C-alpha cells in the first residue's frame, strides 16, 4: 500500500506526531528517505522537492489507512494506492 501526499516543508510532517523519523539523503539530490514508526502504523517513506512542495510516498501494509486518515485530519490532500504485492500479507 502507498500513501502519497504533499507538504510545504518537513516541519509540518515530522512535527505532527505521525511517526516520521530517520530522514536521510536519498540517491538523488534533494531526495530523502526514512521510516514511519508509530504505535498504529509502520512503513518507509521517500520524499523529494517538486517545485515549492515536498512530494511524500509512504509504503507499508494496510495499517497505513490510519496514517492516511490522520494526514487528512491535519488538512493534507492524500492519495492511497493499493499494491497487489501486499494483498496476501497476514
């Protein structure tokens, strides 16, 4: 499962208590990756600057529906994509 959203900066996401931690540089300039560690969901994320905004992609299992709901509750526009590879997870 993937949760995709945009933000204007890192602070609004990392400071929201949603579990975004361990940000480090990615493979390309201005790309970052890290982990999402929360009591209700877990995953990994990648983000990069796309114009004046950061585009975030979080990958994990179905528990990320909770993250998507939490992001929506904080005013982010969220897109959720279902991965067929995670459809058989226990």
